[in-house]
């Protein structure tokens, strides 16, 4: 199996870089967002190698030319750039697995502009270089505050909220539709917090979310809606399901024990769990982990029903979006979402009705003093297509 490769360096170019002259995006240049990605997140130095894992041309998820525009800018700051376009399908990717991982192993930096980064985010990726998954599939995202807010600001927020959650003993989750959940935030006394929080194998750009919190003694009910989607780990047909009516999943011991609601909607949800569970193996009704977005600049500007999976892959960083990794072997294969949740850790509210109120605290507001060019970095974008 052949991988298409493009090499860009500071002295020679084996394929002409994209000349970004506008056209459909004549009001956008994306350079602020790209420089934020390359300099602040990846911290690329002149002479270092950058491997870009891009999607096959024509895949439709990433806009054509984004990978080349980023590669061109990386070369301009002195990086030696290589682009690989491995296939996305599980079977086809297995054929190229060795070649791709060999390239990652030797690169100073690997940047995923591909859904493969999602698939590998819980994997052991070889090599000592940095690995980053970029959730910037559109030029409009690179040009917006979404990509321009300094990466380091929300990395600090990420670390602080994670530390706050790690100190709690329990949490509660509610939502306007009737979700009522509680769980333990810590493991048993002898377990360190790191046994509760499952780490990512890649950095995220932007910093959309914290690593998922493993479910321990999760009890109550989750009111599902308006969609079920995949967790982006395994590929399967008909991976998303639109719910015309909310369905209540009753939870005991971190496991769904029954569904209630409109009979047709319940039947559709049960069928999805049974089908996906058989494909993936493991307990169909296990709830492995959950997390909520921490990035208020997340937005979505397309009809959700045009591509539910694309929507869920891009808006999970919104504080409005809480999702549970469920069904089958860990980390799970069905994403069960809750909209506009209120979440307490112990008696400490972190999110309220879809707002990341953790950002309102004086110690978080003080961070903005180090980023005077971005005074609105914490301002909320509510439009995620709903």
C-alpha cells in the first residue's frame, strides 16, 4: 500500500507549496491561528521536523488546502515538513500502520490533521516527539478567535480545572431535560488520582477538553438527546442516531440497566446499543467515562443533520456539550450526550446550564492579564448548531 508523501524544507521543495491567494476564502488568511498552532502549541524550532498526518484528498472532513497552508507556514519558520495521507478505514490503515508509525517515531513533531488523531488519542503512539491533534478542519476556524486565542491560556485553564476536580470526592450532573447523576470523583483510598483520569496520547489544539473521568459508582439517570454518535475510536456504519424524543437511560453501578421513554425512540436506542455492542465486543451497556467541554470559543455553522458525526467531532469542546463514553470495550463506542448540564464537584459548581463558570473565578480572570490582546478570550459562543 502506497502512502502519498509531500516533503517541504527550508531549502528545497519537492512539491510546490500552496499559494494561498483567497478565492472562496478571500477574507481569511488564518495565519494568526496557524502561528498559534505552530509556535505556541507545537513550539517548533527552525531545523526541526514536522510530520503532518492529513486525510486522503477528497475525504470531505478537512477543507482542501488546510494541510498545505499549515505546511507552508511551518516551512517559512524553518521547519522541515513531510505530509502523509494514510487511509482512514480500519483495515486499510492497518496495512500502512508500520510505515506511519515509523515516520512518527523519527519526527520532532507530529500534527494530525486527520481523524486518525482521534482514533489514536487513547493509544500508545511511538516516538519521543510531540503529538498534536488539530480540530481546525475549516479555514473559517483558523481565522476566528477559535484558533487565535493563545494556546497556553487554555492549557493553564485545563490544568487548573483538572486539579480542582482531582481534589473532589464526588460530583453531580443535572440537565434541563432531567438528567440526575452522581458519582465518585476519586478511586478507592489507595488509588492515586491518575487511576481515575485517563490521559490523552496527544495534545489538543485548541485545548477543548480535559481527559475523560472514569466512571466510579455512577448512579442515576441520563436523559439522552438529541443525538447519539460514535466516540470516533472505531469505524462502523450508521454510527449516529437522531432521537426524535428524549430517552432516559437509568444507571446503576456505571452501567445502563434500562431505557424509558417514547416506545419508538427506546426501540431505536436499544437497537443501536445492541448492534454496536456486538460489533465492538464487551458489555453493551457499560459507561466507561465522561467529560465536558472547556473551550467557550467552540462553534458550528452547518446544519447538524447534514453530518451528525462531523458535528459531534467538532463541538465536543463546547461547555454546552457533556458526553459519556458508552457501549463495548473501553473506551467505548457510543457517545451519549447531554446538553447544557450543570455540574458540581463536591458542592463546587464548575458548569452551570452550559456555561463554564469556572472561568468567572478571580484566579482565572487574573490569567487574562497575561494576554492583553485577547480580553474576550473567556467570552462564550453559544451557537453550536442546536
